[in-house]
């Protein structure tokens, strides 16, 4: 093979590598891209450190963008209040679940109980998993009775904050 052919082959290899890198770059951009739903000077709402919902004005500052990226900037007061209430409920729920479970580790278990919503019957119910884990925002319980007690304690709030539109 001549030196010219070697260089042409190397260029082809570099062109192919460039295409691969461009695809990877596009994927990385898609993974990290955030579209901000606000125009300059739009009214928006955030959750303050004490849980109060605060009126803001979108200016597009780094501060605004960071708050949005962290899930703390909303288009309506109602959306901000709902998210605040969800966070509070999740904290209370996790504390209850962890207290019930104590040293239980779902990863080490064959059976876990979890809560799901049945839209046909319009109710929360408990099911279990033994083959694969499902994604559940409320986690898993070691005992079915504890999961049932969680529904009794938190069921109405779960429906209001996660199910109802």
C-alpha cells in the first residue's frame, strides 16, 4: 500500500470517527438540554425554603435557570402549591415506610409490597413483586400490613396529589 493510500484510509477512518463523535455529542446535548417555558418578564412561582409559594418574575438569570433545573420554578401558583404538598407528603411517607421497614432492604428480598392506583376501580391497592421491580415513587414495604396502613394514613393525599388532575 502506498503512502497516499495510507493517508486516504486514515482520513476515511477519521471521518467515520468524526461522525461517531457528532452522534455522541448530539445525544449528550439532548440529555442535558433544558427548555425554559417562560418568556422574559413572565410571572412565575417558586417554593421558598420555608415552604411558602412566592411570586417571581422570569428574567432568565442564572438564578432563575438554576431554580427551574432543580424543579423549583412553576408557571402557576397552583402547580407550585401542589409540588410543595407532594414533597411534604413524600417526606412524611418515606419516614413512615422506613420506620416500618427498619432493616429491610428490598434489593435483598424476594418479595416486596407496594402501592399502586387502579384507575378502573378508582382506588389504591397493594400488590407485590417477586420477578422484577416496578418503579414506584413510594418505595417498597416488607409487610403487606404496613402498606395497607400507609394507604389508610396517606391514601387521600396520594390520590389528591398524584392521581387527580
